[in-house]
C-alpha cells in the first residue's frame, strides 16, 4: 500500500508532467483564467516570439479589474488607460482564440466568480490565474493559485508551470459557528491567528465541522483569503455539496463523463494518517464577528474589542502598528464600535456572490443607511446581479440607499472609478486593507457582508448580532 | 532577462514588516500594457506627497540611496497581489536584489523571472545588514550568486540558500518558456494519458 497522502499530494501527483532530480516539477495546468491587468505583457511576449496559446479551450478570459460598474461601459470606458487594457484583452482573446466573456455578456464578472459559476472550475483540477485570489477555486478541492505575468505567458505557451511542491498545512475549524458568524469571520480569524506570513511555503487544507457546514459559497470566501495568510493555495475536500453545486453548470461534465468524474472526485480527500507540516486548530464556537483595525489583513479583532496600542506587539510589528494607527487615524483604546465610517462597499471575489448579497439584504430590509453614507453593492457577476434582482434583493439595497452597480472588481482595488478619497473610511467586504488599496489615503476595515450592512445603517462599526437581536 | 551574477552596490534600509505590493507599485500604475517605465512610481505613495513632491524622509529620496541597487527589508516583503509590476518597478528603478527574512510566494517567484535575486537570511543577519545599510552610500554590500554569499561593508559574509534551477536560470539569464518548450513531447504524452484518465477536464 502506498503512503497516506493529503488532498494536495493527490492533486499534485496527478498533474506532474516531469520531475527533475532536485524536485523541480513541470506541472500540468487544467484551467487558465485570464484578466486584463496581468495578461497584456504575456500575450505580447507570445507575439514577439511567434508562439501560440497551447490550449485555448482551457483558457478563459474576462475583463474585471478595470471595468466601470456604471451603465454605458459596453460602448465606452472614459479612462483611456483602462480602455486600452480592456481593448487589449478583447483583441488578444480574439487573436489567440481563447474562451472570452466580454463586458457586454451577462456572464461577465469577477474572474473568480465566473469560473465556478460557469462550471470551468472542477474538483481535482489545477487552476491558475494572474491574480492572487485564484485561491478561491480551492473551495472545490482544486489546486488553485495566483501567478505573475511571466508565468501567465509560460502557461499560455506550454499549459504547464515550473513548480516545486509546497508543504502541507492543516487548518481545522472544529464545532459549529455561532449565529451572526460567517465564512469571512473564519478566514479573517485564521489570518489573525497565524499572521500574513503564517502560511508561507504551504498549501492549506481547511477542514473540520465548521468548514463542512459551510455552503460552497462560504467555502470560496474561506479559500479566497488563503493568500492573505501567505499560503500558496487553500483547498477543501469536495463532498456532496460540491458535487451538487457543480452539477448542471454549463461546462460541468454530463452523462457518462459526469459519472466518471464523480467516481474520481470521491477519491479526493486526505488519507487517514497523512502528514501535515503545520497544523492550526480554531474552535468554531470561539469565533466572533471580526473586523480589521489596521493596514494588514492580520490586524484582526472581534468587534467587541478596542483599538490596540503599538506596545501590545513585539519585534517589527511595533513600528508597523504605529504606522498603521497613524494611517488609519485611530487612537489606542477606542472601542471598535465607536469607529465612524462614511463608505460601505459590498462586493469582490471574497464576498460578491448571491449568498453574500442575501446576508447583507437580510440586515438592510426595511432600514435606511445612515445620513451622508455612501454605500454601494457591486455583484460579482452579471448572473449574480440578475438573480439578486429576481429575488428582490436589489430593491432592498436601493430602498436602503445603496447604489446598485454592474459587475466587476470595483472598489476592492479601485482601479476603476470606484475609489476612496484621502481620509475616507470604508467598511468593506473585500480582502485587503493595505495603505491606499481602495484609493490613496483611504482607510479600509474588512468584515463580512452582514457586518458591512449593519455599519451602513448605524454609521459606525457595529456588532451585527445586536442588530439581529433587535430584528428578532 | 538580464543575468545576475555578482553585484556590489548601495543597499537601502527598509525595516518595515509586511511591505506589500500595493506599497511597491500602487494599482493606478498597473494600467500599462508594457513592462518598462514603472521605476518612477516605485513606492509611489511612500515616496511622493499628494502634490507629487518627493518626501525627503523616504529612504530612496535621500542622496545616499537614490542609486540603491539592493533593498534590505523587514519580514514578509512583497505580500499581497500577484502583480509582476512590483518586480518590474524595482528593476526599472535599478534594484537587483532584495534581502529579507521572508518573502511572499508569488513575489518571490516573480523576481527570478526578471533578473532580481531575493535573498532569504536569518533575522540576525538581516539585522546586521540593515545596520550596515543605514551607514549610507559608503557602505556597499556585495551579493554573489555563484558562491551564494552576501558580504557586508565590514567584510562579514552570510551564506544563503537558493533553488538550484532558479540559480541556473538567473546566472545565465535563461528564458524558461524556451526550456519548457523543449519538453513538448512529455507534455503531449501527459495530455494523452490525462485524456483517458480524466476525459471531463
């Protein structure tokens, strides 16, 4: 009998084309997702060397980072540089014959939402994209990670990557989550516990009862932020929920191929006794709704906490915390719930799916956002948007005072016109609170969609559980 | 890609931990469709004020470090996005080597594709080299990839590890797509087998 293997080991083994003596492998890539920001130089490289895309049918392109989220964008994008990038993707997709969802297609959206939605992402696959949040697809039990533009070119030309295997890390969330606590709180709490370099050199497998109890969309939220924990990828073993989610999607296998796929997918789990190089365990019932206070995703605290002081930390983090507090304009000892906000952003590849919009709408129903608040919802794809309109969620957002936008990455990274001005403070459901991330001088607090919705109503960071109690 | 063999140059001290790719090159500069020209916006928001004037206290604006070729940085340098614009901006400014206790994975790989050497050393060594870098332009640090050593201005040497394949590519300035395309037969054969084993992919 062969030695017990982890889920990561199994997927890796099934994709090694060739292994050198020093452990360097050529790894086969099943799906290559492409967006407009990290691909132009790669396609240009192919042109300059006269190379082709080896597997255009496994290459899926969609513009998302730059696109405005306001009407009229199909015909014109005001920002010239953004327009050039979107036009370049359009031309490259046509010239090289890859699968393409242009802005005018209702299926357009954030690449990490479109892939699963269209059934391109399947268990056991290797999935890459020139985007660090490719980890999202790990929710299906796929090995999915971000790559740079040189590697994008390498995958386009060869359908492989030169890789060395990472170590195995297990993150187990035992027990069940308490009411008001979500997948976002899990993933932020893990980063808070391990730090942004805690997963460096590792692939994380998330497991445990609380993970099993999450929906597929919740699992995508958890895996999405594996990168903020420093890991190469995060993944979750596929189960009946996974298979049910995949079944019937446009590019999911059908008929006999479905049966064959299902038989294979059921072998995708970590064997009893397989070795993990690092193990982190959190109790599901200990996780509270959390927010970030600083400028690193590891700056996580329960909403019931207070702003820390630099002296609460050690080593290089003391200076980093001092800088973060200065940038964020916060005073140590302030209750987190006393922090006033002026902007709310609900969306992104972390929390731009239908369940996220449902969770936010449930908090907002029959309520208004605080006076002066600027709040926007940016659905993760055109299809999520359409579904939310059909379910009446869009109307709840609009009635509450939110702007109801078209699909894209939007204010998560503010490459399009959706940006914070200096000093503005945002409750955001996205994934990064870095300095300037949402706009130069902008201040970001990361949290779940329900928490962001609660903050929109009160005008300050808010414990959504209290609002739930009022509603009950 | 330019080769990296041996470099002796000024090292800029950047002791901040978790220097992320949004700091290295903010997103408004990712709209280019070229690889070059990003050096002037390297560390843009730390380097310039809101009016676009240089902030005199930022290390790369100080006379001693304006031509730095090496950065000695705090832990977890390059965390965040996969943007290769980060190493492109460093390279365009003239940085060929970054020394830290740890790097984010994607950034680390991206460096090697662009002739930049990321060197991982233990905390103590980074602390000593940081002090060295603080001495300014007279304190030059030497990074020798062949012998895998960093030597401070006082002559003290530190050995570092590097992946043999990555070292080979960097020493010779090799394009790894060309190397992989030589293995086309193996890729063909893998695809043939996979089509039988996993026909739904």
